C-alpha cells in the first residue's frame, strides 16, 4: 500500500510522519518479504 494513501487514512498531513511513527512495521514487512523471496529462489 503506498505510504501516501496510508498517511491520508491516518489523517497525517505529511507521509514522513507515518513513516516515522510506523517504521517498526515497515522493518518487519521488509524481513518478511526477504524470507518469502529466499523461499521463492530456493535458499
């Protein structure tokens, strides 16, 4: 989901606020994506 869409839903005037507040969620999603990618390429 694009960060500007999420920011608008939360009522944040600037997407950077959303990124700062929810950075821990983004890091968890990145780790999950890395795991899925590794499985897909057989590692």
